[in-house]
DNA sequence: ATGACCAGATTGGTTAACCAGTTATTCTCC
DNA sequence: GGAGAATAACTGGTTAACCAATCTGGTCAT
């Protein structure tokens, strides 16, 4: 059995993939009931001829997806899912490809259009203050002719926070940096559009402040128009 | 310095929070440039009076969000983000609350309505076969009067895969199990609605097969109507 | 002066021993 | 024979020593 250390398509080392699939097979072979206890890490390590650390990594991965739950000094338990569901999820996790840039941008736009609607509907006074402060920072930095990518990011994150949906906020946090760090590479963000972005931002702010979700979405869409074209017209 | 082991609001142990915030402070104090190398794990551990393992955990967390990047036998580097952006992101990560059930459901519906549109537009023959097989499984299991929560989940995951957007698929994978495992607790999924769900599913399948994104979205929305009411009418 | 090169220090990653709880077992006493 | 307590075995988590790749600084031949 080769266990190369090269990273796979979805960021999982192939050794980790192997272990995860073995755990899946074990769950199937033994007809595990939901909530049942997995064999101990040591036993699994011995059975699969890998180190215990590798087992722990694999378990941690599946724990991130909510499929397993480790209890200190007690054991690792499969979550309350049917075995067939567990199987399907693990299969998808194993074959999940690394998102390409277009997928990321597509997802980001889509997330933000919803987030800004929620923000317009649910924001508090403090949220509004933070958004406006972020926009002020972006404005001054941009007008000074300096690079304002960071301030732009913070503006959008402030809106995400104001959406009062922790789940959406987290998704936003997890996909944004990947996009930002690839921006230059893909030449998506033109510097000369930064000035006009100030006004676009302020239109969004105005719509949020006046609590008009639909308008906020439209204005955000305008702001994303360049990115949008990149996604759907190439 | 208290370092309780109790999990914080966002699933981060307070010790981890402390370390992450210290790392942030360090990056600020030393005016780190994008891409610069962080002090070694040993040095950080000594400086913060914690074990090296704790440092490694914190770094791993920030790596998940794409803010740091560990290079074997070389060092840990901050990603190519402005320091202000780094700061804002870390602050949000530290204060991110655990998503409540309503946030999760809200997000799931929203994701699926987009996913089904993409699936209708982009699915391949294999995708379609998998979706229809999943639906068949759901149908037979439900008609047999057995519990079909797992088959329902797999049906929706098959559609997510057919969206051909790895980013969306991953988001879907990461929020679904949390919802499923809380279903019973919140009594959202009534057993007696399962039969009618068969037809709703098949309407969705039909819309996907005939490549009508808008219709697919409508049909999916119908399918989620009960959940939707739970979200927005309580 | 310059470039190739080598040894030692430093790095993140890995391993194995250890720890504090939990759980199963056995032994005792009624 | 059965309930309760002591105990041994086992659990995931933690720690410290170890590893191999890498980086650094100086040295030496050119």
C-alpha cells in the first residue's frame, strides 16, 4: 500500500484519505449503529499499520464535518446519522475537489447578496457604526491613492457581521481570504475601479441604513458587476 | 492568567483564543509585512508560557482560515494580506458565535435554492443518474414506512454535487450534518410529511432534468416551505 | 572579489511515553 | 446470589524527545 504524502485534490493527504476510507469501511463492515463507539485510536492504528497521530488527524477531519465526536478519556463516537448517510457524506468528502477561483467568486457574490439583505433588515446601531467606520476608512485610504484592498475586505466583513447569521458570517470568513490572496494572480480587481467603488459602497451603506433589503441587494450587485461579468460572461 | 478549558461560544477553547489574540498582537507590534515569517513555534510557546502543542493548534486554526501557512522545516508565514485585514479577520474569528439552529436552517435553504439552479444548468448525465438513484432510494424507503432521513440527505447532497461548484458543495457538506443531528431535538421534520416530500422531490428532479433552473428553484422552495415557515414566521 | 560548498543551528513534523479521567471487571461482604 | 466497592485496564489528550529537511554563515578554492 502506497501512502504518498502528496496532497490530493481537496487538500487531504492521500494517507489521510486512505485512513478515512478505511474507517468508513469499518463502520460498514461492523454495521455500526448511530452513536456507537469507534475502536480506540491505538487499535485502529495497529489495524491499519499507521501511526496513532495519523488516525487522530483523520478523526479530527471527520469531526470537523460533524460525523464523529471524540470524548476525552472515553472514546470516539459516530454521530447520530444513519449509516447510509454517513457513507454518502464520507464519499463526497473524499472526492470533493479543490474549489477553483471561479467557484469561489461565484459563491462569494451569492453569499454577499443575501448577507446584505439580512444586514439591511437586522442591523443594530453598533453594526451600522462599524459599517460606516469601515467605509470611511476605505474612502480615505482610496482617495489618498493607497492600496485599499484590506479596507474593502473589512467593509464587507462588517456587513457580514451585521447580518446576524453566524453561519453565513462563518462561510464568508472561510472563503474570502482565498479570494483575496488570488486577486492579483487573476487580475480581477483593477485598481482604477477603486474610486468608483467608493460611491458603490456608499450606495450600499445608504440602503442598509434605511433598512431597504431589496435595494441593498441591487446596490451590492452593482458593486459586484465587474466580478459578476468575470463569472458569467467568460 | 486563567486558561480555562471550557469551550467558548464559537467552539474555540479559551486557551486557543488567548493564543490567537496574542499572535495577532505580536503581528501588530512588530509591524509584520505580508508574507513575513512568524517566530518559531518553540519561541512562541516560551514567550506565551504555553506548550508548543497549544501553539500548533492555534496556528492550525488560523491556517484553516487561510491567514497563516506552515512550511515544513522552514517556518510559518503570514499570508499575503495587509496587516489591517489580518487584524479584522482574526477579530471576527475570535468573536464569531456558534450558529444557532435558525441560522443554520436559514443558510441551508438559501444555499440549496442556489445549488439547485446550478444543478439544473450544469448537471451531466452521471449527475442526473445519481440524483435519480438517490430519489428512488428515498421513495422506496419512505413508501415502506421506514425512516428515510438519510436518503433525503443523500438526495440533496447529490444535487449539490451536480451544481459543479466545489465551494458551494463544501459549504453544504459542512452545515448539513449539524442540522440533521438537531432535527429531532427541534421537531422540525414531521414524519407525516415524508410521503408528500416524495412528490416534491420528483418535481425538483423533473425541473433539473429538463434544465430549467428557475423552475427547479421554485420546486425546491416548495419542498422547503415547512422549514421556511419555521425560519421566517416564528 | 566571487561563487561553490560544507557544517552547525533552526525549522515544522513525527513519534513514543505519560497523564488524568472513564469504564469494565473482579472481589467482598451481606 | 446479588449489590457495592475496590481495582485493573483502557480511553483520548498532552508532553517532551526525536527526525529530516532547510536555512545560515563562514570558508576555501578559483
